[in-house]
């Protein structure tokens, strides 16, 4: 019974393609310019193309459902990660390869005095004292070039400027991703 239902569904799905193919071919055969064998071959090709279209459509819908589930999982994981970072007890800053701030959590706001919207997208060097900018730029370039953050391992302390001009001393924990 299931096989008959599938065949019936396929036949109904193919009906428009067969009808169009038959009408197009009937115009050619009216002048006897097309043999019966060629007529049958054209109809078979039409049926095969319609079947291929049905199969590809089904596969595309399946792939879209799988992709949608993967996107949902990735978004949920990203949100969980953001929440963990934001609820951490210590300041967390994430930088891109050019040293621009990508992520800034609440403890960073409490420590440095800058809000996330004020600093995200800005170069982190703008938050450092002029003395520390050169050293930090050199070490950051080395880390980006070699993918090795060990240049920051020697108990690195930097002095950052708060919006009111006061300084805060921070110790770094650096890793490369």
C-alpha cells in the first residue's frame, strides 16, 4: 500500500512535467518530423528530469533542516559562552589580531570604568598608558606572528587608563586561539 501511495504521489508530481513535455512533442509530431522512438525518448528524459527535481528538492529540504538545527545549537552555545564570560569574577577582554577589543565583560567595566559599548571595536592600546603602549604593541605583534603567547608569561603588568584619567594596574593571562 505504501509503495502504491508513493507511486501515485510521484505520478501526480510528474503530471505537469509530462503534460508540458507531451504538448511540446505533439507540436513536433504533427508535421511527422519526429519519430515515435524519439517522442518516447523525450518523454522518458522529461520523467527522469522530474524525478531528479523531486529527489533534489527533498534532499535540499533535509539539508536545510539539518543546517537550521546546527545553527540553533551554535547560537545557543555562543549565548552560553557569552553568559559565562559576562558572569566571571575577573575582567575578560578578547582581542582580534589587530588588537581591537571584541569582548568586554561586566567585571572589566567595574575594573576599568569603561562600558562595553564604549570600548568594543576600539584598539586596546588606547586604554593603556603611553609607556605601556609600545611594550604591549611589540609583544602583541610577536604573539600574533608566532601564535605563541609565552612572551606575556613573565608576570606582565600593564597600566590602564580609566575614563576619569586615573590608572589601574592589571596582570595579564594571555592565550592564543
